[in-house]
């Protein structure tokens, strides 16, 4: 009878311990995969931010020196119409 009691009480502990150990190993593997994904995601995000910053900088510099809200093409059209009318 003591052997049956020992197996009956020890076997569930061994099974639960094995399940927990296997689960923690899986969590560790999953965590490592998440870390690798996070590193690449940060790199991709950094490249996108840098490219957008360069684009915005170029757009800003292309309008630098122009008066804000002033359309130079419109001025040429008005001069052309005035010369044609006169």
C-alpha cells in the first residue's frame, strides 16, 4: 500500500512539473522570437522615419525662398493676359 500511495501522490507532481518545465521552455523560445522581431521592427521603423524626414526636408527646402501663399505661375498668367488685352 505505501508504494501505491507514493506513486499516487508523486506521479501528479512529476507530471505537473514536466508540463510547467515544457511550458516555460516554450515561453522562453517565444520570448526570444519576439525579441528578434522587435529588433527588426525597430530598424524598419527607424528607416521609415529617416526617409520621411528626408522627404519632408527636401519638400521644405524646395519651397524655401518662395513667399508663403504666393503663386508665381499665377503672376505670369496675369501678365500674359494683360499684355494680350492691351
